[in-house]
C-alpha cells in the first residue's frame, strides 16, 4: 500500500471512529451535564472535521503533475492541514469560554457509570487510532497523518483527565470538571497553533532542513570533477522539495561530459526521500 492509499484509509478510519465517539459522548455529556464530557464531545466533532480534511487533502495531493500544476499537487497536504489547525483554534476558544463559565457558576453534574464507560471506550478507540496513524506518519512523513496522530494522542490524554474528573465527583469534587474543560481547550489550541505554524512555513516556501542539505552537499562533494558549487536553493512541493544548485567544473571539460556529470548528480540527489526534483546548472572555471 502506497503513501496516499494509507493516508486515505487512515482518514476513513478516523471519520467513522470519531462519529461513533461524538454520538456517545454528546448523549451522555448532555444528560449528565458534565462540562468535561461535553468538551470532549466537541473535540470529537473537531476530530471528524480533521479526518475529513485528511481524506480530501490526501485525495488532491495524490494527483500527479499536469499542465497547470507541473510539480504535482503535494501542497494540498499543507493547505488542508492549515484548515485543521484553524478549526482546532476556534473549537478551543468556544470550549474555553464554556468551561470558564461553568467553573465560575460552580455548576455540578450527575455522576453516571455511563460516563466512566464512555471514557474507557474513547481511550481504547483513540489509542488504536493513535498507534495506527503514528506508524503511518513515521513511515511516510505526511503532515496530515502527523496532525491526526497528534490529535488522537491528545484525546487519549484529555479523556484520561475527563475520567479523573468524573470519578472525583463521587466525593463531591466538581470544580475539577471545569478545570479539565479549560485544560482541554488550551491543549487543543496549542496543538492547532503548532500545526498551523508548520503548514504556514511550507506554504511560504521555507528551505529544506539542514540535515538533508548536508546530505546533498556530501553527494556533490563525492564527485571529483566538481571544483566548487553555489549555495543550495530549494522550494517545497508538498512534503518534498525541488533542489536547484550550480556546480563549477574544469573549463576544458567537454559540454557532453559536463552535462553527463550534471545528469548523474541530479539522479543521485533525487534519490533522497525529501527530494522531488533536482536541477543542476553547470558553470566552467
């Protein structure tokens, strides 16, 4: 299974898993008036949107290059991850308001073992989705999968605290419920901003990372006929980069041999995982 098929499947799993969790959280949360559970339900609604954006963004990004998009549609991953991050920030703001109001008004909720059961089911489902997307995100270096993976991980932690707040209500400690709601909102906002910054950086054409740049330089320096080279220029096309560099060769080298050298260097650099295409310009010295 390739990168895009795996991301598509992860998006579908996320959509159905989060719809299921949203339904049971919303029903139990509103019946019991648990602010932490209602906040968790709203978080699941945001997760559905995130999984949907993953599915759509991946579908567009998988399209090959054409006449209007010569280097493919890879940046769609970052555009849709930007949508995910913005939605997370908006959701967190609403949850922060509701939870703070609940804490100030000292609202209580009705304890139910159904609340406990929902928390346990959520943790199990989210743990499965986290492990699944974690393995795929590490394998394919996909920001959409990474965003979903972080979301599933956060949900496991958040729901654990929700469970604690529910159990504390057994000894009439209700204030922790509002605190957990506030904590959830801050956590969602923090994660959303991190994803937003990463997506923004790629869309603003940030350069390739220093580790990959060093690997490119090492490859170029391995050619004894390359006397010198200019600073590497790069621009992202999705999760990969177009690399542009100028090499300097002996002026007595034939045009055929110098271009053969450039072609060989382009092929070697393009073998790197983060490189989509390499363009080498030759100057004689």
